[in-house]
């Protein structure tokens, strides 16, 4: 497959994912089908291929707050200097994503981008950081704004490389 074909396919997949991600059915499909497929595709291609087009995706591994087992999910991210910022908006009526609960309970994670893994500590973004980062997240995934505007709960974590 040529680079141009990959770009076109990725762009179309990203457009479809952005439209579907703004609906309740889309959220369920993403959780059950798209997310596992994205995780597999990301690992196989070392981050070169994505179901979300050019939107920056990382694999986030957290430790289950009840099971103690590792859980890996694809998440959108933005770079903030040497730090990563990741975002979740819980649509009204939906349950909180497990990775948000896990990271809140145990603020350590591993972030994988382009085949590189970084152990990180996590903290909630300050109000100032949220104000700076929010427009960048909405640009990546416009459904964030729709969900937040409908009363969804926004959560942004700052992940910093863990020393040692």
C-alpha cells in the first residue's frame, strides 16, 4: 500500500470516527470494537497507523484499581513541553471510563507513542492548564466539546516522566 493510499484511508477513517464518536451508539462502538482494534493496529504498526486519521493517539496503560492488573487503552493526547496531557469527557448518562478511575486511584501509568514507552506519574490538570489545553483537545476530537456542552464531565491528566 502506498503512502498516499494510507493517508487517504486514514483520513476517511478519522472523519468517520469523529462523526461516530459524537453519538451514544458511537461511544459504545468505540469502547467495544474500535478501541481494541486501535490498540492492536497501533502496536503492530508502532503507532504509524491509526483508526483516527492524524489525531495523536497514545496507548495508556494503567493498573486496575480493583484487580491490580494492567489495562491498556488508546487515548488522544497533546504534548505540553516534555509532558503528555490526556483527556476524557464523560457524556451525560455514561459511566466514567475505567482508565480515569484507575489513574485517579493510582496515579502512575505507562504511555506508548510511536513504539516508545514512558513510565509516568499523573495528576489532574490545574484550571489554568485546562484552559490552555482544552482548545487543543477540541481541535483533535470535536466530540469532546459536544459532550462537555451537554453537561459532560471533563477530566484532563498531566503525565510527567517518572524518574528512576
